[in-house]
């Protein structure tokens, strides 16, 4: 017997998908269009007056924060950089707690002059330093593997298997993984790794891979514009019991050129058309 899982009331829109709007206008538009969750970025929270003010804006609209992006960037060149990274990540944990979200997304950081292997060791050490601090504040750290094309400058953690091996070094109550379709859709081991992750999956993000890719960083597509198999991946995510928000995170110049209302409308339409409402049926 497989249980039906309804995705329809779990839509979250990441603010960078509609970055043309201020936080106040963004949450107001999401309220009008009955979007229940928003994903926030630290720079936008700062622009809005800080975490306390941002939380008030979100809650006044009856919304919840699905995640805060981002922590991470752990590899360093010297001790000063290492300490700066740790201090900044602690501030990010504090902001997540104040915003009322349990999830801080970690983009782990790229390669330093010490090399790829050493940079990965630095990532593990940085997370280890943060775990007690995050635990005290009730915040979970979600390691997000990025597509290998970002290994040099954004994340030396490039597969879900790597992210899980890293997360497994720490308590499951504090450290898990974030599955972003844009970054992992290509992985032949994805189904196996989703199953292995189980309740360590803390977040599920969706956007599409356009062919040809118009831009490495800002060329993500709306669901349905590319080649990602959302029904299959969503089925795997549902099957392991993930019931949290599903966050649409799209960096796309064309989407940013639209009026904010039109951008939210388009995201909603594609979400409901492309991410199955009930990926599992009773059998």
C-alpha cells in the first residue's frame, strides 16, 4: 500500500525567483496568490531591515519561511578567512532561528589553493564547528550538492552521495541534505541516493534544465521548459516520506524582467502543471 501525497498546498517560492520585488512586495503578492511558503535569502532579509522585521512581514501575510539561503563557503586560504566564515555562518544560523525557519541551506564553497581534497576536508571541519551552535538554536543545516560545473567556485560537494556521506558524520537531527533538481537531475545514482537519504532530506527545490543552457548561473528554466523528469524525481521524494515545502528556485533573467505579479502567476502555473499533485497512488 502506497500513500497518496498531495503537493498542491506545499508550494514555496524562493525570493530569488522574483528578485525584482522587495521582500514586503514579494510576500504581499504571495499572499494574494495563496502561496503558503517563501524561501528567503540573507541579503534580501538585510535589505528589509533584518530578520525580526522580515519575520513580521512574512507572518503578517500569513506565510511561513521554508528556508534561508545561504550558509556555507567553508574553504579558506588562511586562519583569518576560516574564522570569518565561521562567524558569518553563526550569524546565518541566528537569522534562520529569528525568521522561524528550521532550515539553513549550505552552499559549501569552491576550491582553494590547497586543492580539491583539502577544500572538502575544510567543508567537513566547518560544518563540525557549527553543529553545536545550530543544535542550540533549533536550526538544521541542509547540505545542497551543486552541479559539478560549480565545483571550482561555489561547491566542492557535487553529488547527493557526497552530500550524504558528509551529512552522515553528524547527527541526523541537525545535518541533512537539500535536493535541487537543477543540480542533481543528471545523476544515474539519484534514485538510490534519495532512498538512502530518507529523513535526512530537509528540502526539495525545483527548476528546469534548458537545452541549450543560456547561462550557467542565471539560466535555470521554469518547470516544463527543459528536460528534467519532475514526475519521476517527485515520486522518489514522496516515497521516502518527505512532506515539507517544495521550493521553486529559479535564477532566470527573463523571469526577472516580468512584473512581479506575472512572475508569481507563471511560477504557480508551471508548478501545478509539472510537479505532480499526487505522485503516489494507493495500490
